[in-house]
């Protein structure tokens, strides 16, 4: 995983997911989890972008 994606996963999880997967269910889930809490959104971003 490139360094810029790791940094974006930490700072802006939905944007990192958008850059790798575009719009779709992954982005929607990431936005919802980030609204619920920053840490769940970050964990999900690492999980999705690590595939």
C-alpha cells in the first residue's frame, strides 16, 4: 500500500476509499462509519484498501 494511501486512511478515510474504489457501496459504508466515529471509519478504510 503506497504511503499516501496510508496517510489518507488515517486523516480522511472516505477520501482514501474513494480514490481506490470510486463511488459505490465501499464509499457509502466508509462515510457512515466515519460519521459514527473516526476510528471505525479508519479501520474500515485500512481493511478495504488493504485487499
